[in-house]
C-alpha cells in the first residue's frame, strides 16, 4: 500500500528534512535523487514534473513549445500581476506538493458551459500522460494554481467556473492583463493550471517505485517544506514531543 502524504498551504519557513531511517546507513544516494532533493531544498520551490508522451520528435517539440509558452506567461505575470497572488507568494495559499502543468489553453468569453462540458467528458490535459477530471469525493480533490493572461473580466469568469467545477482543496490564482498593441489585434485570454499530483502519479512521473526509499525521501522533504515551524520555546524550558506513532501533522485538510 502506498504511503500517503499531506501538504498544507505554506508560505512559512521550511523545517529541515527528517532523516529517514532507511538512509541512516549513509549509503550513496542515486544521482537523480540527490539532484532532485538539492533543487527543491536550495530553491525552496515547487517540484513540477512533466514528460514526453513518447520519444518521437513531434512529442518533444510539443512539450518544449508548451513549456516555452508557460515560461512567457509566468514572466508576464511576474512583471505585472493584476489579480491574485504574485508568483513568489503562491506558497501562502498552496503547499509544496508535487505538481504538473496543464496544457496552455485559450478562454473565450461566454464559453463557460462548453469548457465545463469538455472537462467533464475529457478532463483537463496535462504535460504528463494523465488527465485531471472533476473530483467525485474529497479524496480526489487536488491543490491547484490557476495562471492566466488576458482580459481581467474573462479571467475572473474563468476562475469562478474553474473553482465551481474542480473544487480544489487549496488554490491560488495569478493573473496578468494582455492589452492589444493595435486595434486590429485580437484580444486573447490564455490560461494553464498547476495541478497537484497524487503519490502514485508523482512516482510514475519520476520513474520510481512509490514504495522506494528514494521516492519517500522526496515526499518527506516536500512535506517538511509545507509544514509550519514549531513555536519557539522559552529558553531553559524543553517540552517533550510524542513521536511514538510517527505521524505527520494534519496539514492538508480539505476546505468545506
């Protein structure tokens, strides 16, 4: 049975990672594991997992194109955030779970019903070989960040539809306006979503066994980064902690 992890909305100082009992023999970690852990520890940043559907050049180019569009949109949002959270403050609202990106899509004013029907029937495409469907229970709800660039009124309509339909457990939005440079230029609104991955999905994206020590160490690190710091104790007073059950703090409860 795959272990479960819970990730809170963070924006707090990360605690040091717990040393796994399985790694206390000082065995050399795999290079991919060391690189992944160093990246998320030093950058104090999200772990975003993407992959090509196949090794075909067309799939590689498609993924590269999607990531380039996302980078351009994030740069625009970072330079001119008009609604929601600034990108460097997103962890005030969502935790350091493993994530992936959806594909970049256009939103057209008045297309809410068609868009919701598409999500219901086909799910939302991601940059992994999975689609995100509306949840049928609290256990299927995910954390999400909705990014958008375009007309602010359209983005607000999009946000309402997205929240009503997907009901993310925790969410943030980050929007920027795009104004046409000329009267002939069409006003477009584009968006993508940063979706939380469930442990089995994250393990598959990493090519790891979900029960392996390496994968557990990554998930432990992300959970530690999501956890709030313990309150400071008065100097000279040491309070005992009960770690007998080795449980993690309940950091990912769903909103009603």
